[in-house]
C-alpha cells in the first residue's frame, strides 16, 4: 500500500515536470519569420530586331516639274483643247492662236525668196557673159567686178529670204500650242476670244505689227517659260524675241507622277546623312504622313540635296521623290516626313520605360529566374520612339522591369503582374 502511494507520487511529479517543460517551451518559442514581401512590377523581355533610326521633319509637296504655258505667238486665241483639271500628255494640243497672219507672212517670205532667187540667177548669167567678153577684151574689167559684187549681194538677199522663210514657218507652228510635259492641267487662265501676246499678257486691241517681206511678225517668236519644281523659270527665244516673259500664261501643267517633297534638316545632321548616303549616291528611304490623320501617304527616297546651307536658319534643303501612283500627294500639301537615316540590324531592344538614370549613369532592373531584381548598368546606342537600343548590359531574352522601379531595390523580390511586349521600332 505504501509502495503504491510512492509510485503515484513519482508519476505525479514527472507529470508536473513534463507540463512545466511544455509550458516553458511554449512560452519561450520564437514566432516564425514573416514571408518576404514581393514588390509588384511590370516587366518586358528584351528582343533582337532590326531598328530603323529615323527623324521627322515638316515637308511640302510640289510638282516634280511645273510648266507655265505661255503663248509664243501674238494673236487671237481661237481654241482651247484641254479640260481643266485633266491629265494631258506631252505633245498634246492645248490651244490654238489664229494662224491667218502667220500664213500670210510665210507666203510673203516664200514669194520674196522666189523673187530673189530669180534675180540671183539672172545676175549669175550676166556675170558669166561678162567674163566671156572680158576674155575677148570686149568689155572693161570694172564691169565684170561690179557684176560679181551684184551676184554676191543677191546671194546674201537669198540667204536672208531663206532665213525669213524658216522664221515664218516657226512662227506659224507656234500658233498650235502643245504641252511640253505629261501632267495635270490647272485652271484655264485665258478664255478663247482674247488677244494674247508673245509676252504672255492679254491685249485689248489687235496686234497691228503686220509682217513684211523682210521681217518676221513683231514679237511673234518667243520662248515658252518653264517653271521647274525648284520654282525657277527659264526662257529661250528665237527671232526677234522679247527680252523677258511676263503675264499669267494660258495654263499651268504640273507633273505629279512622280512628285517631289522638300524639307530641311539641321546642318549638324547633314554631314551624317551625307556619309550614310555616300554623297546621296545611295537613296535614303523617306515616308510621308498625313498631318491630319497621321496615316502613311506614300513611300519615297531622297537623292537630292541643295548646294548651300541657309544662313538664316542653319538648315539645308533636301528633295525627296515619290512615285505618287495613287495621286494622294498634291502640290502645296504639307506632310510630316519621316527620314530613315540607317537600319541597325539584329539590335537588342527594350522598352524605353525600363531605362533608369542614376548618379552613376543609366541602369535597368533585370529579373532573374528566382524573381529577384538585380540592378545592372547599361550602355545605350540610341532611343527610337518607345524603344531603347542597348549596346551592353542586357542580352536578348532577359526580363527587365518597366513599371514599379521606384519601389524596387537591388536584390528585391518582385512579383510579375504583367508582361508587356517590346513594340516594333519600325514606323
């Protein structure tokens, strides 16, 4: 009985000790460490792609060739053979001047030529007869010399008449006005029935300078004025052409296929373009975009640069050629011109939003497989729109943080909430 009581006491003591030990452990156990906080971020994967380096300038379209059709003969405009706003072909008849005065002038010149040729033939026969008489000492040498001079005089008259006939035929041909180029006709500037002069101005009275046998119609032969895409005018005259050309002309023909677009670039960038294009021997790609909608209008190329820098603006003008097959570019239209300087092949690219600037330079946060962000310095080649072109620091396939960098530190655990693509750098 006593032994059983002792056993109970021992068991009770052991139980108390065990309970005390469990209580002590529970009271002195450290709470579990909290799970590390993951910063939510947006990331993008670096990719390798071809990136065009471009610049955008304001450009103006103008006709590749623009010709102001002026009358080369003075007289009454009797017919206009084109529809305003229509396309005309090179050599197509546009208008006609009354040819009657010029036919009369040609007939007079041809008659004078026949007359003087007959006179020359008679003078030559007399000279031959006088030379035979001189050989028989039957005539004075002075008479022979005088006849020889008369023959030379008549030869000169015939040569003059031949020139007048040619001029009269040219004047007559000028009564039919044709287009020197293929293009689009503008608004008619002169109506049939008006009197026009070779200077391009309208006349209120008839042209009274009638031709004679030894002169072409006054002011009837004059070169047409042709205005090119650069805006300059040239004139070429024959016969008794007027010294200059003025007036509005009959119509303006604009060559619109192809069409030109001019724009300027800063002189500091011009030498780079000069080197990249090998002196513009290799065309530079250019695109025209609508100013209203931003839509691509046409693709073209730059092959022409002006021969001087504008001292007032420090820029130089470039001229691009566009096929304009659909006729979407119009002379005088303003467009945004995107010039491609060069294309970087297989370049490593990331979104421009991933690039950060610190006291030691540019850097990005690269997210590894364990979702820890590592700060890594980078070197940029260039930025093009929303794309950054990386020279070193990031390899294709690596993930970079594009949003949430403000709360990310080197080595931070991150939680990817969204992955955004790297947009293509091509326009």
